[in-house]
C-alpha cells in the first residue's frame, strides 16, 4: 500500500496543484490561439514554432533592454510575425496548411538554434534577463493550502486563465466572432454576405501567433529564465492536442490543458519517490494519444477547417 | 405541380421602365466565352425568367450581377443610374439579393444568426435578442414560417430556402435573384415558393428567376430572356409564347417535348426478379419480395415516391447490394450471388442514379471512362497490357456517335457538362451490346436538349431489342418512355399495368400507398405523390397491399 500512500501525500501537496496551473498556462495560451485560428478555418499546427520564436526573442530583447514589457512585447510580436507567414501561405497562396505549419516549426527550430549559437555560443543565455512578475494576493496568500496554490502565481498564469472567458466571449458573443465562425464553417456563405473571408482569417491566424508568442515568453522569462535549444519540447503540440481534445472550444481546450498540466506536475512531484518518473513524465503524451484516439468521443472540427478559400469559384 | 397556369395578370406590371439593365456583359473563362455581349432588361415589379440550357451562361450572368464574378466588359444600370459592383457588398448596397442554387447557409448556426450575419444588430456584442426578434418579425411579415432559434441543419430543404430568402429580405433588397430555386423542392414546396414570389412582387419587389424548367417559366414569369451558348437568344412575353417556342430558342432547333415511339416488339424474357429481398444501408428491409419481368424490346418503368426501394432495386440488380432472399434471373441464369463483373458478361448494363459518384471516375479522361468495366478484356487489354489504340478508337467512335462535347478523348470527365457526362455513361453502357439495361434517373438534372437525346437513345435501343428497366422519380418520364409501368411502394411492386392503359391518378395513388396510414411516414409521401398529379385524387383507394402489417418500409 506504499504507492497509495505516496500518491495521497503528493495529492495533498499544494505544489502539485500550483504546478498544474503553471504547466497549463503556456499550453492554454497556445491552445486558445489554435482555437481562434481553426475556428476561422485555418489549421494551425505551428504553435510550437511560434512559441519557440517568442521564447527566444523574449530572452534576446530582455537581455538587451532589461525591460520586461519590451521583452514580452517582442515575443508576442515575433509570434505574430511568424504566424503572418503561415497566413500568407495558407490564405493567399492556398498552400497545404499542415505542410506550412510544419515548415514553420522546423524553421523556428533552425532559426532559434542558429541565433542562439550566434549570440550566446559559449556562455548560454545571460542570467540578468528580466522576469515576469508574480502576483502576490495578500489575503488569499495567508489561507492555508489555497494560499500556497494560487496566492503567488505568475502574472501570465492569471493572464492565461482570464484569456479563456475572454476568448469565449470574443468568439461566441461578438459580431466579429460570429463572422469568424461563419468563415470557418462556410466561407462562401460569409462572402456572399459581404464578410471578407481573407480579413477574418488573417486576423485569427495572427491572433494565434500573438497568443503563442506570449506562451513562449512565459516559458523563457518565468519557467526557465533562460533560452535553450528546442526548449518548448513539444508544448505546442500538446496544446494542439488540447485544442482537439477540447473540441475547438476555449473552455474545453482549457480543461484539456489543465489535465496535461496536471500530468506534468505529477511527474515532477513523483521524482524521488522511487516511482519510475520517466513513466510519469510520459503521462501527458500518453494522455494526448488517448485523447486523439477518440477517447473523448468524436470531435467535430469547423467544417471549412484547413480548406483554402478561393474567391469567385 | 400546378402545371401551366396562366401567368400573373398583366395588370400587375405598373410601368415599362426598366429597373435593371445589364448591357453587353462579356466574360471569358480561358477560351470559353461564358457570356458574350449579353443584355438583360428587367422591368420594375415583374417576375423575369432567365432560361437556357446548362452552360448557357445564366449563372455566370447572375454571379456578375451579384459581384461574385467580375465581367471583362459591360455595364450594369439600376433604376437609371450606372453602378459598379465589385463584390457582394456592393450588390447588397445596390439592393440586389440572391438565393443561390446551393444554399449559402452555415448549418451549425441558428436561423437568426444566418440571417443577420454581416449586418448584426448591436455594437461590438451582438444583440441576440434583437436578432431573433427582427428575424421573427420579418418571417411573419412575409409569411415565411420559420423558427429563428432553430439550427439550420435541422431544417428541411424547403425551410432552408426560406432562410435564404429571409437573408435577402433582411438586407432590404429590392431585386431578388433566384438561381434554380425549385431544383431541390418537392412539387408542393414549389407551389408554395411561387405563391411567396407573387406576394413579394405585389409588395414592390422585382424577381429574376433562373431556371431551365419550362413549365415554371409559363406558370410564373411575365417575361423571359433566353440564353444560348453565352449569347442572347430571345426575349419573350410569357403570355404570347409557348413552351415549344422557348425550347426552340434555348436549344436552337425544334425540340420534341414528347418522345415519339412505336409499338414495342416484345421478345423473350431477359430479366426476371423472383421474390427478391434486400436491405437498406441501415440494414432495414428495403425490398420485400419483388416479382418483375422485363422482356426484350420493352421498357418497364418503375414509378414510386423516392425512398420506396427504387435505389436498392437498381443496386441489387447491378450487383452492388447483397440479396437477402430471392432470385435475379439474367437470360435464364440466376445471378443473384454473382459479382458485378460476371453480370456484365451476362449482358447487364447499368446507368446509376448518381453519375458523378457512381457512373464516372471524374478525374479520368473521357476515353478511360468509356471503357470502364471492359478495361481488362480484349481488345482493350491483351496479355495483361493495355491496348491504347483500341481504347482511342473506341473513344473516337463513341464520341462521334453520341455527340459528346468537347470531342476530346483526353478531356477529364469532370470538365464535361452534366449532359455530356451522362452521354459518356450511356455510351459506355450501351457499347458492349447489352441484353438488359437498368437505367436509374437517366435524365436527372439534365436540360431539355440532353434529356431529349438520352430518351431517344433509350427508345432506339428498345427498338433494337434491349430490355430496359427504367427507374425514375419523374412521373412524366415514366409515362413518356415506358411500355408498362410497375408501381413500387415500400419495397413491393403493388401493380404492373401497360402504360397505354395506365391512369395517372390511379398510379399516383398507388405510389402513395393507396391509403393514408395514420402516423406513418407515408403521410408526407401521399402529399408528395398527390402533388405530383395535376388533379384531385379519386375517392376509392385500391385495397391491395395498402397497409399490410409487419413491413418495415424504407425510411
């Protein structure tokens, strides 16, 4: 009954739950970006690359300016810029969106490795880069357990949580959200009513880049406080899985991210307990496969997801 | 269908001022001139029909009017002032609304959302209550009954069309364009639509109706513009013209609206179905003991409301659907459990209901489509090798004989018009001198000229001794081609009569199952069948087979 006891102890640790939220934050940001992009009809598997680029430029600009706002802004904008490439390829040039997304992931990996070598070849990234601030909530802070879980989280964790209802509201309550969803479901119908399919899709793809870039900034300026090659290590793909797991819905995607975050946090907390932590470290990936294997029931993508729109046919 | 009612009284035409003028519209797609200096003049508050065969340029012209296609040259004048229409937004602003042939609706969204899309009430946030209210008011004002909060995908086709109409009324359009609106409607829904159109015109709207159905033109329009091969081919007053004259303008020659045929020379039995049973895709009994014989030199028409087993019957004979019980005798041999290829060797040919999905391999070129099914037999294959010369030769011969256009053996089948695609199917199926032909909806979706051609081929083959089983949901087609008519209802042949002795009313009633059974799906079928007849149903329904218990009919 040793294992049961071990797990009981771990589940009672506030660290486990705070970790869940921390690990979920970058996934949530990327997944929400994915939801927005795919709701408009553009398949986006490039969150990984966008996060990686965002992470690198957060460190680069942070090291140069020592300004956290500039560093964060740089990562967000770089994410958006990379996303624009995906937009041009998949909207104007009507390229295969999977191929374009994969190309961006590979390009981002190569680019950041190259720039990393170029700027910080021997020494690694500097340690005097600014950090994203934590949010210390006075009263809650002193509540036992709860205080340890949410009393001292990073600002971006809160941003990612707030982004969930905001994204939902944006997609399902605003005029522009209705148009976005119409474009993702039946672009021609939207076009015949004078809604610009291209404008909506560019907007959404770029938004997904901004979200992913912010996720990258969080990884570099809070979690790792540095940049290293391929530091996202699949987070963008887990976010992709979360988006599908969550059935292209902001709340669903968030819950999926929490689940994956829990898996990662559990892996960390099991270290040193004698439980094979490699196995636990694999948990999020196993969950991903289970999720994608239809365990969640049939997930229905937006009808025009991944289908380039051709005017005048 | 309320066929050939007189057009709306000329008194409703208030003035002769043109509301819309399209002048010298020209548009080329590659080398094809889709519109070649086309003029269209539509008067204020009239129902104006634009007719032409498939590919005559009707839809191109309307897409230009709506800004979906940009013309190479030409002007558009609305209410006396020239307008430039660069996109749907401009068209909407100019008061033009279009009900597209393929509905432009987002299935997962509600009626209200679909209607207000692009012009949503509210600020940043949609005022959803206002949207529902406005759509509700609109539907009430124009008598278009529909629930604004229903999801579009849950609505029947006829209701979806009302949603399309609400979309353009919501935008305050004055000129309403309907592109082939009746193609997806039952006869009853068509009548309802026409009532709505008349109401709209009375309310100050102007209507353009794109169609190739002549009875609709006669029934509802005041004037007709005829297009042929991208050019103007006539502008006619409906009251002063006839279907024959319009058809002549459309096709460019005299058209036989009735098929001429001689007495059949009936020979030996070719196809016999004996107690045939089969299931539907959902594994429910679809054929419930079909007994039927088709002999050499005759056409047997299967009349019935869609969904009573016709589709399954064709597939079972063709070998595409397993037989659960009974026999299929082809030239005396039971082929019920033989593969399709073996049946073809026994002389079976099959024109499938869906030529694009079943009849052709669309990306393949015409010559390969013309030998499908015979590709591994001599002369097209010799010792496992393809004989390109023989394939070419066959293609050239059939293209000439069936007048397939363009006459290019290398053209991909998908680049052909519907009529020419069907010619490819018919040419191939008749090429190997079959003994039995199963023709399912052979003229579906075809224009006057192509329909006439296909029908002539069928009659000619029958005169040469082919046994033809014709399945059609168009009662007119059944009556004009068949030598005897078999009525199918719920997977059973309820009656077989020589067509000379067949009575439309009686056939229609049999199609509907003879009596209305409470609470069964047949109620709507009765309505459909009754609507497809011009006259009132007679009093006494035949008792046979109607409502026999224990039948799970096809749904």
